[in-house]
């Protein structure tokens, strides 16, 4: 194999393909990236039996061929190369990388021992890339991080015709986002539980393209694929039953407060400075303002008032400040609407363009309160 490729193009492609490489591979070859040069250009692939990644880039191919090289090392090298064209040449069991006056010689791995990548399922439809990236990011913040509860580490995707709903929860908060897409069949009705980390990284990496092709395998195969801008990834779906999250969303509220997102975010950050670990920030909604408090007794204390428009009875409620800030950041709107029922029941955050606009329901962030003591 002998090819010549632009440095930035190579670095981006290697970073994309290497992002799914396992930290502790079960087999040495799974730590590698497969480089395949042919008349179409250069293809880089990775696979760990759970997630696969494949990207094709333009390259001047003088001698076609396939080789397997350490992915993380190649990513580090590609990122550090000077701004000049890169030449890659296979020499027996080694590959020589030359860029400007820099040169690296890396050992190769036995490519014949590398597993075959799963085939991309047939296309189920297309999603606007920017909308997809935003929606996944808004929901992924609520996914669990505890691997002992694998079902909660996923994002549930529900598809009904032209509508997609994403949902994630870690038991302390719940994020739900609805958006439309263009399915290949208007009668499609299915759901999937996708690893949140994989979905978040994929959606972010494909955000700059025009569209993302969603490919669902047949029922029972447990595979989903995404493709856009010459990049393709597949992942195994998670097993298990996702919580019946719709029952958690209140059907009505006794009060709704409207607050400027930037002002509330800054106030929460300041007040939370004195909140020790696992200590909540209290929010007291009273008429035209909300008073934030943290700390008590002999400990450091802080309080701050922020303008708020309350429709309903006064209420005091407490939240984990990190979870509250995550929700505010995900709203992507200048104003937040916080709907309540009781101080011991979940509150729901939604975004608003201005204080008098209609309540939006395309994105909802449900937050469990911290029980107040004294």
C-alpha cells in the first residue's frame, strides 16, 4: 500500500474511526484501525464487536492494499503532524508515515485476524443533521452512568411515522425530546434502546453534514446504524425494558414560573459555591422573584434573588444544582418555564422564546426535587 493524503483530512478521519476503540481490548487486534486503499480512496475502520465505525476519504492511491495499525497511536501521530501532505507506505510488517520532515515507522497487526465489520442495515429514513445532534445532546445529559444498571445508560428512541421521540433517565431526572424526520415508510413504528455515549458521540460528529441516514436492522437483530458525510457507524442495541417514563410526566401543574435562563443559570452557579457535595440549592418562588439559598447553620451560606413571573401559589423547592444547571443549558431558549405540582413532586423545565409565548413541549426536562429538612 502506498497513498498520499492531506494531513487535516487524515487526522479528522482517524479521530472519527478511533473514538470507539476499546480501552481494554479483549483481543490485541481490536486496538487497531484497518486502513484500506483502493480506487475509491482510503477507508478507515474499527470494530469492537459492539460498535463499528467506518469513514472514507479522498486520497491519491499509488498502490492499493490493506493494513492494520494501532489506532490510538495513529490518532496521536496524525493529530501532531505538521501541515503538509502525508504519505503512508506499507513495508512488510511495518508502515512508514512521512509528513514534511517528520517520519514514523509503526509495526502492523495481523489484518487477517481482524473481525469482519457488520453490514449496514437498510436505510429507514433521514434526519436533519443539526436537529439530530441538538436533540441527542439535550437528552443524553439525563442518561445514567452506572454500568450496573445498563438499561438506564441508554437513550430510548421511539419512531411513529414521521415523529421520533428520544428519552433518557438516571432515576433523578428525565429528558424527552420530540422531532420530525423523513422515513422511507410513513407506517414505520418501532423503538430501540441505544447506548447513550455512542449515540451522543455519533450525533455530534455528524452534526456538520446535511442529513443523517438512520438504518434500523430487522426485529431481533439488535443493530442500528447511522451514516452521513462519508462516515458510518453501527452499534448493538441494549437489552432490557426501559422505564415507562411517560407516567412520570405530570399531566397538569399547580404553578408555572417563567425565568430568564441566563440570569437563573448565573445565580445558581454563584449560590452553589457554598453548597457542599450532595447539598441542594433551594428555590423559593414568591410573586415576582425567586430567592435562591444554599448552606445552613454554621456552614457558609449564600442567597440571591432573580426576577421571576409566577402563575400559581408560592412554592419552595430544592434541587441538585448540577442537575438543574444541566437542564437549563439544554433548553436552548432565552426563557425557562418551570412547572410544579408540589415541593416533593418532580418539576418540569421547558423552553420559551419570551415570557408570554405558548408553552413548548418538544423538549421536557423533568427533575426530581431534594426533600427539604427544616
